[in-house]
C-alpha cells in the first residue's frame, strides 16, 4: 500500500516509545490539555446557548414580537389585524394598549408598564397564560379594573389576589407644568411568573379598562400585537405591514425594547468563547515544546534520513504529521467528551443537587432554577476546527528547525 514517507515516519514516531519518558509525558499532557480545553468550550457555550434560549422564550414570549400602532387610537383594530394576517410570517394578532405609570401601595411606589389585553385572545400571542400562578386572566373583566401582577411586584408590595392598590398615570393638561397625575384603584385578580425581569416591571389589565383610563371611546385600542414565525424578521415584517396600511400607522418590534439585552448576551458569548479559546491555544502550543524536544532527541535519525536522500520538505512533513496527530487526537477526544457532557449537563447538575441536598440555582434567587443546555453543531464544528488549526500552526516552527538540521553536525558525536 502506498504511504508517503512523511506520514509513515511521523505516525511511527507518534506510536514509538522514546528513550526519554519525559518527552512522552509532555506529549500526553499537551493532548490532555487540548482535550480539556475543547471540552470546556463546548460545555460552556452550550450552557450559554441554553440560557439565551430560555431568556428568549420567556421574555420574547411576553413582549410583542411586533406591533402596528396608529397615530391616534384605532376604532377598528380587526381591519389592521386582517391586513397583518395576510403576511405569511404572521401567526396571530390581538389588540393591545400599553401605558406607563406608577403603582402605589401603603406608601411604597414602583414604576410599571401596563399592557391592556383581550383575555380571550392573549393566549394566541403570549405565553402568560402558561405562567399564571394564582388567579386567572379570565378574571380581567371589563369595568372591574382588575390587574394581573408579576410575582416580583407582588412580593415587593406584599400583596395577594384580592388586594387593591393605586395606579398613577400622567395626563397632559392645561395646569402649570402641563401634566397632572390621574389615579385609578386596581384589584389584584392574578399573579404570573415567567422567571425573568418582566415579573417585576409588567402588569396586565383588560383592554377596555386601559382605554377607559386613557379616556378613549369604547372599543378604541392603541394598536395590534403580532406573533411571528421568525422573531428575527420582526423589523422587516412589521415595517412592510405598516407601509401597506398607508399613512397614520407605524411599526414597532421587540428589538426596540429588548434588543440591547440580546445584543449584550451575544457579545458575552463571543467574549467568553475567546477567553476559553486561550485555554485551547495554551494546550496546542505545548506541542511546540514537545516537538522541539523530539527534534533534539531524533537528531541522529534526521541526519540519517537526510543522508539517504530525504528532502528538507519531507523532514518538515514528518514532524508536522507527528504534532498534528497529537492535536487531532486531543481535539477529537475533547469534542466527543464535550458533546456527551453538554447533552447531559442538566441531568448531572440535578443529580448533584439531589445528592448534596443543596439547590445550586434556587428559584428564589435566580430567574432560571435549572442549568439549561443547547448543543449547536456550528459551535462544535467551530471549536474543533480552532483546535485543529492551532495544533497545526504549533508544528510549523519545530518542523522548520528539524529541516535545518545539518547531517554532519548531528552525527559528529554519535
């Protein structure tokens, strides 16, 4: 079977027992370090993907993917909803009225964003119905001024279902200063918990009550909330729908309210990936030390090969093959172990919690009470490719030094 000289000898050098066991130890250490670095990168990036998925599903499941808003209150929101549904990216549409104000209870105050919703249609565009812990959205009846609070807000005010609190909203007037506060008593009819910051900054009420607080005519709403197939198409889709409706309509989407959060998460993942890549780089460049010692150990062999006709390029190839094999084996071992660990890290953390009796991610402290993980093939391919490339680059200098060995100088004292 045909086998190039460089590959044949390089593979033999990798398998052969050396006279100096220390070189074999350094070689094994480089391989183990590379495997651990690749494993760590795969697991950490998978966990970060899991956190991003959980935050996306919870936060973007609560806020509108996109909204079509009118320059003035809409009298017929169904017309706008029907026009939006003609777009193939739109899954569902529901009326929406949003306003900002302050909640007050026994002297304590907190800013809040009120979303006026239609309880019968909210499940089509939001996940809030799946996260109601007490009460029900059906208790948001028009004219009763009920409110559904997040659990963080309820815990901060120490209120429960049935308690009443005060909503303070600003109103433009002719009074000095141009703004006067308007007060409205609200009754807590339910609590929700999605495990995100929205539990402390968002509240829900019937859309008819929200319109009445705004002093609009019955049936008027601020706009239409849309649920989309692809979240990341929201700016394009909403802009196209608003343009099709003509003047008097504008588009809004989640990137205006939550875009900075997800940009920060993406940047964090990138920076942590680069920092972890340094671990892989350190392990890969240990191959340099290994191959330099191998070159010194094999000086006589290199000289003999040169005297029988081996070219400098073939000598370089021998040590490039040897170092690359160390890198390939280490990267493959780390990749396989990393994939297995990433697929089972949630179960492993749960097992540790059961054995130790301690909750690593307590629901009272963290928004997410478990360790999510999402393995992405692109991440695995990128990490393993980085390991291969760094390992190959680490072989170039020692291989170049081996090619420069002079046969007469190397054999002088043999």
